């Protein structure tokens, strides 16, 4: 999609990750969605190198120690022997990958499936859609919930 306005990416994905990324021409919305102060949820589907143990799951749910400080507790749902959905509110650089490493596992595939109330759904890789006004309004609510 073309835009004559300046576009701000909301969040980032590293070279080894796929999934939902939002582009907006509203700099204030982009700031509120990404600034840690607002605690907007990001949900990832992670395929692990090895099956995860109950103790590893519990550690992720409580929060783990990383070299740049402890993480907040994550919401973690196991959807397969080696597949998790993790919801975090911080968004540090490579955070989900580093959390898995901290509990003794590695991520082999990582996809962001939700950002706030916005879900990736069946959108194909490389595809984009223009958000409906109701979706933009919901993102504003997500950004104000904790601010």
C-alpha cells in the first residue's frame, strides 16, 4: 500500500522472525503502542528445539532473569509438545528468544500473532490490509489501558 504520509513501524521483528507488524501514519499511536510504559501485549507463537518441561513453563510464567534484568511474568500457553504461545508486555530486543534460552531451550521458529487487540489471523506473509476505524480505535484503547 502506498502512502504520501510518513509511516511509523510499530514494534520490530528480527531477521529470524515473522508475523504481524503495524505501520501507521500516527506517530503518537506508534509511540504509545511501543513504549514500555503502556504495557501493550504482544503474543508470539514459538516453535522450540526441544519439548518443554513443566518447570521451564513455570519459570517463563514467573519471569526469568536476563542480562539486562528480569522479565515480567509472561502468559504462556502450550499448544503442542514443542509449540508455545507467549504473551509479553515489555518488547525488549529478542526478548522471547532470550527467555527461551534462559530456561534451557531454543526457538527455531518465531511468529508474532497479535499486537494488542489486533490479531494476524490468516493474513499471508508479505500481505497487508488497511485497518478499519474500529480496529484503530481498539489499538488506542490498548495503548491507554495501562498508561
